[in-house]
C-alpha cells in the first residue's frame, strides 16, 4: 500500500511526496482541487493519497522525548486583516503562525 510494490496501478507520487501532501492538507486545509495541481496530480489522486496515507500517519506511534529535553512551542496569535463584512460582525480573526529557523 505504501511502498508501491503492491499489485495494481503505481502511485503518481513517491512516498515522501505523498506524506508531504497529507501534511500540507492538514496544515493548510486546502481543497483537493487546490492540492492536486500543487503536486502535479489530479484532485482525485490527491484525495486518494489523503484517504490512504492520512489515517496511517494519524495513528503512528509517538516517540516520547527524554524528561530532561526542553520543547519550545510557539503559540503566538497574530491579528489579520479581513473583509468589511466579517469585521462588521465583530468577529476577531487571529492566526497561529510558527516560524522555524
């Protein structure tokens, strides 16, 4: 299923690209019609990748970090500009942005 050695038609994307497609989908919430062209596949192929690989990644065991290791989490909320209709409704829009370095 993952390696591409199973019987049937081979995947259009290699395994690292399929995992990346799922990660981009989860992180950005783009539609299949937007994701497909980004990865050079059809929207239905993008959907098949997410349906197949997504549950496997979600259930992957998590390695626990050592107790003496420090984890830094950035939860900064940054205000963003929205259209007049949404701001008139009195709804505050914030986005969580993490910058790596």
